[in-house]
């Protein structure tokens, strides 16, 4: 992980896109610098009576196109460089899918799976107190990310409303439906991945029932993507979580695996279905039509890129492919649909949640899903056209679409 500074990787990609577009450094230099970075510490009384101090971050990369927007990651390896990159990716993600936000991201160094509910609540409330002055429905709007969920957001909105003394549901998204969450938000990132995968198949004349798909990661994004793609008749031949990967060339029983992990069993170790166990590294190198990395950053690197046998990669995680790996994949003719487009379903429905909160008028799930489909497919087509026009990769095309909108907004604001 330390070998790749994800923020440097972000700058490299942005600069490549700027070169292809032929714009001047002055047009985009501001995006090399986050607007605001906050580092906080949270003393938390643990269940065993000891006091533990946790560290956290909130980075607001840009507010050029609207308030900063992005999740809060709860992970033991989260660090300032990673959060800075994740915040910048949010700026570009919101721009490429044309929703009126800038980008932000937060992180807390912790091991959420090893903490009790009470400890997590106290940590979340302490973090919210520390950043309360700098977030808000028109300033910066946190959401769930790796290691956080609707419950985390429910505590955050409660704490924020207490601090402010008013009901401001639009301060965070990804909340439970009972307290201002949107229908369809929990599944939105995976649903978006599914729409992007199906759209790619359509563009290349592929029949979903003939496609073999491999998915790395069975967290919220990976598991929902697997479930929805399987419902479309796609053959999912391998999935994994942190403990191991499961493989069956003829296709896995995704509904069965889904109910297995949904029952609170997060590890696939005990799963007894019709499949063999392989490692995560082996999973990435399986022959397939579509590889969907849905775990963490830096999974496809210069180390293993040459051994990837997929025809397409749909990046459901943020930053799974390094810049060096990208070049290798491009030479091999593997098409990579980039994270800022593929996994944008979450933030798109976060935007719908925020709109519903501001209007106090709530939509039904079909309406949310239909609007999500329209927004993400339109973005896919914008990127597809830019790729045709500039003869570049999907990633550079997505950055071109985003940068165009960002630079225009920057110039109009003066
Ligand atoms: N954490 C998600 C992402 O990386 C969702 C962000 C949001 O909904 O604001 O896109």
C-alpha cells in the first residue's frame, strides 16, 4: 500500500486528461490542492473502562460545483493520503455524473468489526462533534463508506441536530429510511455497478447470459452487484471476502451465498455450497469476461496486471487499479470502466436523499431506481462519446468529462 500514494496517482490521471484535452495548468491547478483538511482526535471510553484516543480526518477537496460530498471510512489502515485521494475522486465522481456537489471524504482509524455497538456510537458522536462546525447540508455532507453504514449515519445526524438545535436531516446521507433515508440508497452502489456492467455488455453486443463475471469483495457493494447481476442471468463464477474466494466455473449460487453472508456471517469460510476455495490473488487472475474489484485500493498493480485475463474491468471499489497497471491493461486491450463512473450509484442516490430531505417530500423505490438508471446511463454515454472523440481510455474519458465541468464552473465563478 505504501508504495502507491493514491493522491499522487489521482494527480497523474488528472494531468493526463488535461494533456489530452489541451488545457493549461492554470485551468486545473486548484484541483491539485484540497480546499480544507481537518485532523481530529476522539477520546472514547471503551467497554472495559479504559480510555482510548482515536484519530480521524475530514478532507474537503472541492466546493466548486456545490457542497463537498463523500463518505466516512472506518478502517484500521485509513490515512491522510488515502482520504485526500478519496475526497478528490468524489469531486470527479460527482462531476462526471453531473450531480451538483464537490468532493469530500472522512476517515477514522479504527477496527469497527472488533468494537461494540456502544463503542462505535460514542466514537461516531465524538467525531461528529469535532467536525460539526465544518459540515452541514450546504457545506459538506458525509455518507457511509467502507466500515460504516446507515446506523453510523443515524448517530451522526442525531448528534449534529443536537449540536445545532434544529432538525437538519440533509447533513448526512445513507441514513435509515425511518429518519430521512432514501428508499434504494442501501443497494444503490451495487445497483449502479449492475447498470454500468449491463450497459457495457450492450455497447459491445454481449448477451448477459453468455458472460462470466468475477467479483472481488462481498461487502455492501460487491454482494449487491453479485445479487443483481445474477438476477439478470449473468454467470458469477467467483466471489471473495477477506477470508477467501469461492469459485465454480459453471457459476455460483449467488442467492444462497447472499443469504449466507446476510445472516451476519461475514466470512465465507464456513460456506458449504458447490464450489472450490481459492485465494483472493487467484481470483483476480481467473479467465472471465468481466472482473469487478469491489474491495479496496491498489488491488491491480504492475505486479499482477499482466496476469489479468478479463476482457473488461468494472471498478466497483475506489482506486483498485494503479496508474502503472492501467498502462499494462491498456496494452493488453483490457477495457477498464473507471471507479468514478462505475461506483457512482451510491452518491447519485445520496443526492436524491438530500433533495428529498430538503423538500421534505419522499419518493417510492421504483422512482429512485429509475432516476438512478437514467443518471448513470447518461453519464456512461457522455464518457463513451468522449472516449470516441479523444481516442483515449475510459478512465481518461471520464476525467475529461469531469474536468470539463469543473473547469467551466471554476471559470464561471471567476
Ligand atoms: N462512499 C461512497 C462513495 O465512495 C458514497 C458517497 C456518498 O454517498 O456521498 O462513492
